C-alpha cells in the first residue's frame, strides 16, 4: 500500500473508529508511541 493510499483512505477510517496509530511497538508489553490519526497527518505534512 502506498503512503498516499494509507494517508487518504486508512487514516480517515481510523479517525472515525477512534483508533490510534502505534509506531515502533515492541516487546512483551508493546512499548512504543501512539498517535491519533490527526497527529500522524500533521507529522506527515510537516515532513513534506
């Protein structure tokens, strides 16, 4: 899946479902970072 498809299709769906996006989750307790879809969109826009 391309970044554009994920950004344009999947992140809006995640927002509607109240999900968070987990980044670099690892280990038995799934330690990492969680962001709302809007936070992810803002970070992607800032990276452009």
